């Protein structure tokens, strides 16, 4: 098959953790890598990036905007993106289109209507997550989902949310779980673990880093020997201001010796830090899945989270992490303190994490996506 993958707002092969680059980038990279074994893949973005060809992968950027541009401002380039696609590429040559994120979905819908090409939509994030409920975006997402041939959901939570919030028939929504790059995220069990916590994610209010800092301030009452690294760069129109606020919060709470902001790091460096760490703290309330959680588990790192949506499908309290309504809780402090102080407790938890992560595999993800393509083609 000739497959067109559209990632309008972010170049999926760019570095991860800064601006709009996150789990979507990893998803597209991995899925395209595995699909390219048997199919021709063309991946197109509007974000400025270097084009390349590798085996059956052809990555193309139309170079319409810089990576640092806010998502809201990127919307202005949608029509130009569609026009340039029509001018420069033989769109009718594609057998199927896969759109990632709602802006790409609008493009896919247009191409599908014009050339009668089936398309699959993966949201990665949803408008109903946003504060104030972005009605314009939600209306667009519903239009895209209604027009698409299939929608993929990464969790039961996302599948139910799409069906209920957007009034979409569940038979049209296929749950396909993301995977883990085991060539990268494989633990070195000989490495000595330290009292290191990690918070991995783009710096934006939706990710809830303030909650993590509040936890650290409270946890310090029962244990003072720890450091937390925040990994990720500012994202969104207010990301830089939010980072300044976080740093000010750290100073106000006298947590400077316990908190370090590392900006975005390559995945190889994140792997090294995971291999030395004892906890991942995740305070984003809304995720369609939680890729960073299974990657941490695969490295033997338990996950502490307040996420009550998709995470109960991934994290089992007391087994491979801990879920709580809030992190200012004595039981949370006791759980984390035991991880730091009791080597036996941590080792048991570490092996639980590795065992729980075994079934997540990008090969399986790509194979299930390929099955959808075959059905609609």
C-alpha cells in the first residue's frame, strides 16, 4: 500500500519534549518504521524540518512555520498547506490516509472528500480535555471523526470518551495500544538506583508540574534525601511564562537543592536517568494513554500519578506504581518513602514494573493499524 501520514502541526522526526513535540512524535516514528517494512510511507508536515528518504519512508516538510510557533497560530496555515499538497503531490496515488491530531484530521477530510481516499484518525489529545472547553476544536473533532472511516483510541478510557463526548459509534473506534521501543528502553539491572524522581513532559499547565512541586514540598517532611529532575521544554503560547512560575515556586518553597530543570533531553539521556531513578511522577490529569508511564515501567521505574482517566489501565496501585486523587496524602508519602528506604520493596516493585510492561510492543501496534488499513482499502 501507498500510505500518507499527516502530522500537520509537528514534525514527527524532530527532537521530543519541546514545543509541540511529544508522544505523538514517538507514535508516528515507531508506527511508520514498522509499517515501512511492507508498505510505502509518505509522512508530511507543515513544520520546518529537514526532508529525508530512508528505505520505504519519504519524509517531507512544506516548511510553512517554525517549531516554536503556538498551535493556535499554526491553524492559519491550514489552507496554504492543503493548496501546496495539491500543487506538489499526486494525492490520488495514495491508498489510505492516516491523520494525527485534529488539525491533520481537517486536512485528511479535505483530501478524502476530493479523491475518495479512506482515512484513519488518531487524536492523541482531545478538545474536551482543555480548560474552558474549546467548542470550536471539539466541533471540528466531531466533524473529522464522523467523516473518517476509522478512529483509533489508545485506551478504553479514550474509546469511551470519544464515543460519549462526540456521539461516535463504538464500532467505528478501534482500541490500539501504543508500544515501547525495547531497543532503547531496556534496563541495566547492574546500575545502582539513587533517590531520583523524574517528571517528564512538556512544560505547560495541562501537564500539572505545579502539583509535582507541591508534592515534593510535602514529601520533604518525611524524607529529605532526594532530587527531582523536570525534563521537557516550554510548550504552547504560555509555556515560557509557566516555566518561570515553576522556578519561582521552587525558590519560594526553598526547594532549590531538590529540584533541577533539565529542559528537553534526547531519549538516550532520558533512558540513562530512568535507569538511575526510583520514581516517575506524572501529574497531567488528562491523557489518551500515558506513553511515558509504560516506558518508565519498562525501565523498572514505578509511576506515581493523579491521572484517573487512562492510567488505571496501566498502573496498579502498590504493584507498578501508585494512583491517588491528590499527592498531598500520608499514604502517598509512605509509599514513596518505602521505595527510597527499603531496597527489598523497591526491587520487588522494579520487577513488577518490568513484568507489567512486557505486552506493550510497537510491532503489535503497527500490525493492528495495518489491519484497519486493509479493511478500509
